[in-house]
C-alpha cells in the first residue's frame, strides 16, 4: 500500500510506523487498534468528531491481523442485533471490495460438513444464495456441502488500508505502554467519551471475567494457484478446517482452543493444519510455508456494546466481545458505537 500522510499524525509504509504523535484534546479517545478500534474511529471521524486511538500494539500485532478472514458470524452470541451488525458490515465490505487497495475480494467457495447436516451452517445466514453440492463432488470424509460467494479479507492489507484512511481523515494513533485500567485511560485524556475496543485485553482492563480467550492458530503459505475458499466442519464442534486464498498467499486453519492464552505457534498444531488442508486441496501439501500466526478470539456470552458513566460527567462506550466475528461485525458495531457517542455529545 502506498505511504499515507495526514497533517500532524503518523506516516505509514508497508505496515511500519515511522512517527507517532498524539492530539491534546480529542472529542473521543478509542482504546485499541484492531479492526474494531480502527472501524469505530473511522465512523466517529465520519460523524465529524476528532479522534485519537491509543494502543499498546500496532494493527499488525493485534488479533485482527491473524484472521482469515471470511465474512460470517462465528463464536459470537446469538443476539438479534448481531444479525443487523453483520448485515451492515457485509454491505460495507462488498462496497470496499471494488478497491483492490482494501485487500477485500468477493470470491466463491465451499462450506462442507462431516456430520451431514441438512441445512447450511448458521454463519452463512444472510450472505446470499447457496447452492447444494453433490456428495460425489465433496472432499473425502464430508457428507454435505454448499457453494456460495462472500467477502474474503487479507487482514494485513486491510488493516493498513483502515489506518491510512484514519490518518487521511485527521485521526491520530498513539502507541505506548499497555493501559492497566479504564481509570488510568480516563486520567490520560480530557476526551468526554472513551470507546473501549480492547478485544481480549478487556478481560484485565475492565476487568471482565466473562471474556474468554479462544486460541486460534493459522499457517500462511505461498498460493499454488488456489482461487476459492474452503470451510470444513468436523464431527466435533470445536474442530474446523479452512483455507482462504489472498492473491499470492493462502491462510490455512484452524483451531478453537478455549481458555488457552498462549500466543506461541505450536509446531504439532501447524503440521495438523497443513495435513488437513492438503487432504482437501493437495497442492497445499507442498506449498512453501511463509509464516505462523496465533491470536486470541475475545469470546463472551454476548457482545458488549453499551454505555457506562464515569467521573466528571464523562462516559465509556464499550465495544468488545466479538468472538470470532470481529471483522464480520466491525462496521455494524462501529456505527452503533458512534451513534451512542454522538448522542452523548449532543
């Protein structure tokens, strides 16, 4: 992505941060620089507010950077509003897919089940038409399957795009030491509203004991010519095989390990991921491995998007707990959070 520049903010080039400065008194302070934090900050800027993001980690070191990422609600509470947030985000991602710089492409793929379920998985609801597959056309071991198209997002590229848009719109990013408490965040800003998009960090920051890390590990390989995605559901609900092509690379997964907080790649898990994906697409068995990624999905019974009053007439707006659907809910939740902020500042 070309370098982006905004007056008095950071320069970005190839995902590296050359210079970071802060604003003195933004209208809103956003905690977290993952996809939720960046999308929320952009929605606030679109509403005409001044915004600063503070974060311990740059976008490329957040859980968001590990995602595959295919649109579809996953590991997220079944609230009615989740469907609305997901639908709004789907529309936005499809609009953005017209610009190659976003890293978003609408491509076809296959979701298959070993259990032989009669209906497509819940995470495909709302995406559009699905076409049932003949069993003979499915990979070995799978009993049912459906073909459809959906946005697939190359997350490092997309995060660069979002950050570039933030800076061009006058938003600012401040990277520094990790904030220990929300009270500390309030002490560090005069902003009337703080938006908490801290992801799994909210477990200690809030603190929120309902937030559980679900460990995900992926393998990134060179792309041997794959153009369609694949998602395979196993007999056990916590097992999944998937691969998502992104131009020159493919992201292979995956894992769903509740309660595990290790962010170190496990070689045995990586080998299993590659073997399972190669059983579906043999070309992946010999594809050069480029990197290993691990992220902790922030799962809680319900997404937390709500207002909390703090001292001196100021407010917090929480926007976290998106599970494995951070990208899928990003724009819907961002706009909902921005609406709350605008209401508070009116």
